[in-house]
């Protein structure tokens, strides 16, 4: 997650300083960046969903396991929503790249 924050901050600084001399290449990089981020989020979401299913199949459920299970369910839903938004942004960036 730290690399993603560094990339996002660098991207924001680039936009603030208006270093966008070649629009097509900037849009191309934007589409590629969001596609790669979507793939990373998808892989993390799948692993988290698998772990949540494994925790849910435990026969002896204590109060701590139940709290962790409920927290994991909300984290899985949130990560899938973030993945969907990254994929949508990557698709719209690719459409914008083709038009530029």
C-alpha cells in the first residue's frame, strides 16, 4: 500500500505542476497505472475472501473469532468495491486514451 501512496502523491504533484506536455502519454500511463492497481486490489481481495471463508468454517467459534469474522466480511466487501472502482476507472481511462 505504501508504493501506491507514493505513486499517487507523485502523480498529484505532476498534475499540480502541469507537467503534462504530452497528453496521450500521460493518459496512457494513467490507464496503465489504474489497471495495475486494480489487478493488485483484486488479488488482495480474493485472498482476503478466502481467509474469511476459512474463518467462517471453523466449528468452534469464540467471541474473538466472531468479531474477526465480522470485521473480515466488511473488509472483503470494501475491497471488492475498491477493486470495482479501480477497474471502472481503468476502463474509462483507456477510453479517454483512445480518444486523445
